[in-house]
């Protein structure tokens, strides 16, 4: 049974290095590590790369639509490839957990995240796996929408790269070791560990 990793983000280059694109950065990292590249899927607004994690076939996906309308891209791909809901993993940024932290769970609310809301609607359930990549709350009174869409500064690039690598490892562990063991490993760690 194959896995689908939905890297939530926006397709335009101007969003490439923003916090809201962390999910997309993670699938890009996984493809880069395995030496694969993304290809357009016929008749669907999505690009995919295929890798192996252990004995498992894993389809990395990034929508060619904007975040708030990306859910149907992933749901249609899962249906086309015959991937069961239990093997769908959404990777996304999360304001409500500390910056630099990874949290793994199944299901739950969307906390106002438009990509998750779109995916919930397209899948007709919120009961899929999630790799939540913590970005923390914006400083001061900055609008959260501005914060997530603001490019990451050069002094934060190294931290961002490490966070993406950490989230990519969480994807691999979730596939090979299951939800409980992945939660034990990642949900208990702090940004400094």
C-alpha cells in the first residue's frame, strides 16, 4: 500500500521561502534526498515525486493551486492512486506550537489553517495523519496572515533548513514505525533537543 505525503504550500516563487510553505519545503527535501524530481500529473492540478521509505512506496505531492484551494488536488490524487485515508500524511506549518517544534497526530481541528480546511472538505474527514511544523505566534501585534506569508530572513535560514530536515525525518519515521512511536520520539522533544 502506497503513502501520499501532501506538502501544503503555495506554488508561486514569491511564497517559496515563507513559513506557510514549510509543508512544500519538506516534500521538496524528501525528493532532493532521494534524487527524484517533481512531475506534473495528467489531468490533476498536482506535481508528484516518488520515493521509497524502507519497503514502502511513497508519493510526494505538492498542489499547483493555492493553499486555500489545494485540498481537491490531494484528494483526487489519493483516489486516482488508490491510497487509503490511513496512508495520507499532510505536512503543514502550525502557529499554535512553538517555533522549531514538530508534532505528529491523527485528525483534529484545522485551527484556521486554510490548507487543512480545504483538505478536510475534499477528503470529507479530518481523520488523516499530520506532521505539524511549529512556527510559533508572530511577534508583537503582527497579523498572523502577514507573518506566515513573510519570507524568512537570512539569519533564520539555517534554523529553517534544520526544521525542514527534522520534519522530513518525522515523515520517514511515521511511515516505518507508526504513529505511537513517532509521537513518542517527536512530540516530547523541544526546539532545543
